[in-house]
C-alpha cells in the first residue's frame, strides 16, 4: 500500500517565534503608557531601576496638638485671607489671590479698621495705599487727604472727580478758624442745638490755635493755662461779633486781645499793665502766624472751601515745601484741623454719612510737627471703629514715633501702632525688623523673607512694574529706569496674630500713570537737555 506523502513543513524564523512567545505584561504596558504620558503610574515606574513599589503605602495617621504636629510635618502655611475687599496681588508662595479689607474685617478678623504700613523708601508703599483708596472709593467710601505734602494724591483725587484745595504762595489761603459746612447753616438750627454746635466749633478753633502756637513760627512752645484761658475767651468774643454766614480770622482774635474787653479782663482778673503782661506772648505768637514766613497762608478767609459733597477731597500743601519744614509743619496742623473739623461738622448736622479713607502718608512729618497732629491722630484712631473710617498710617520706621519731644506725645504715638490690627510690612532692614517683633510677632521665615527684599541682588536693568509706563519697546526699559528694587511691590500682611501673607502687587497701566511718585528722579539730563 502506497504511503501518503507528508505535508511540507512550514518553518518560522527563530526571531519571530521568540517575539511571539515574549509578550509585554500588563504592568509593562502600563509603564510604557505612563512613560509616553510623562508621568509615573500609581505604583511607580516598572523595569530595572524604575523604583516600582509592589504594595501601595496607605500612610500613617497621626493626631496631636498643632505645636507637636508641626514638628512631624513642619511645612505649614497660614490660612489665606478672604477674597473680598481690595485685591493686592498674588501670594508669592501659593499664587492665590490676596485681598486686604480693613473695613470688612472689623468685628471678624480685627477689632478696628486701622492699617499700619511701613517699609524702606521707594519700595512701593504709596502704590498700595492708593490702590486701597481707589477701590474703596468704588465701594462708596470718601477718600480724604487732609495734608498732601508732596502733592502726589492730587492726580488721583482729580481723576475720581474730587475736590483739590491748594495752599501756598499766590495759590490759596486757609483760615484756621473756618467753620466749614456750618457756615450759613447754623442759623437754621434750633437755639439749643446751634449753641451746642458753636461751643464745639469754638473749642476746635481754640485747639487749632494752640497747636499752631506750639510750632516754631508761633510761640515755639505750648501756651500756658493763662494764655489758653485768654485765647478761649477771645475766640468766643470774635466769633460772636461776626455776621451770620461769616467766620472770624486770626487777626480778629488778635484785635480782641489788644482791645481787652471787660469780659476778658474779668476772666483773667487783671487790669492795665498786668493784663498786658499776661497776654503779650499770646499776641506776639498770633502775629507770627499771620506774618513773617507764614504771611499769606493763614491771614484771611479761606480761598477755596472744601467740597464735602465731592467723592474725594485733598488739601495740597506741596507748595509750602519751598519755605522749609517748619512752615510745612504749621501747614499740616492747620489743614488737618480744617479738614477733619469740616467733615465732623457735616456729620453732626446730617450733611454727610459716608465713611472715610484717610491715607496719612509722610507720617514722620506729621509726628514731628508737634502735639497738635498727634492728638488729632489719637482722637481719630479711637473713634474709627464707630465711624468705620479706614485710617492708613504710612511711615518708614518705628523710630519715627520717638521723634516727639515729650514722653506723653511718644506714648500717644505708640498707641496708634497698638490700635492697628492690620500691619503691612515691606522691605526693611534686620534692625528695623527686630523693633517690629516687639509690636508684632514675626517668625524666622518671615524675617528672612522681608530681609531679602531690602537689598539689591542684581545690577542689571529690570522692568519695574510699579513705575514703567510700557512705552514703545517693553522688552528694553528706558535708560533712566535704574535698577529695580528687589522688594518693590512686595508686602507681608499681618492680621492680628495670624501668620503673615506675602503678596506681590502688579499695577495696571492706568494705575502706573496715577501712582507714579518719582518722576523727578527719572528725568535724565543729557547734553544740557532733558529727555
């Protein structure tokens, strides 16, 4: 029987057989897919040196108080601030939005709406303060700058549609005894209420004169008790002699003291030469206020009244800087007294019910002006919780409060810091931060961070977002921009005893135009011309 022929053998290349038998496992396929996606799978990379873990560690749960748990995992951050109020910028550590809201925090995070802002010059304090003023103006607050020494708020106030009153040589004059919005309205009130308001108004007039006489161009000292008594009566007599709708001026008070009416002589229990001896210094001090270096400033009626109905008001006294610091000090005392007296009077008769934003920039000047401004700041800081007035104290150093002549005034100035629950600290030296820790507890990391902002770390030209106006070629800043300060626009916000929040401020082009305060420094003269 014939044998059936065998079927031809089909040979498969060895490489094909090996490839068919060795197939990637599920884990290897997952690893390959994860590598293509550029992130590790749940158990880690597979393969040699891949670091794969065969079992997933579910972790260990630890419980304990905050102080002890922080030692196990010390990388803790404080809770962020509520995203309401004035947007400051991004948190430099987490990138989340940081807002500051002194008015909205009162009764929740803080006990009062006072804000203490301090840093080295040129680190962007004014930019942050103006951002707060601008946003709070949109919320319905009235921005009030009672004494703008550098004139840097005038542009912002004008853009907001506010009233800018300028005081200076040939520009404007201010009557320290001006009654503000009460002028011409007191007669429409009942007799009892009118007399009560006039008593308060005359008391403010007296305090203003006493503060002005304390400056170098007045008496150079505070009036004694006899001189205060004589001034009190003279102010009342001068006010009573005015026709309805008009206010006395300093010259009217001087004339009353010189005429020595019976009411005044009876109060001092002095006649003839005795009366002249008691009032000679007060008369000479008042004459100094309306003559000499201060001539043309306080020697007549107010040139431009303050418009209380405006959305924002400012008294620009930058023209006084040419006369010296003593004249500026007297101007600040007079404008502060006039502005806040006008606002308080408007509130007392129902003409105004808005809250204020009071930026107290150049605070070191105010503190060195004398006890008049210190007392005014002290009174405002004690009542701002009731009126919801956001007071912002801006200074360079805590040593500014030690510039006052008496320990009583220094204690009042220290009280301003203690009543501010919100502190904003910019670039500061290590020595300054040591002084700050006596008022607000700073951690070692916070001190290191703020200290790193206080010294330049580069010599190249960097674009400064707080001052560069974005002209033409933004990639190449102008030659006169200078070196950007490393702490410019960076702030640590401390609310009570909470951990500080570090934020970086970026300004819009409109804000760069409104907030720019160092244009004179950026002018560069080349070949006898300015660019």
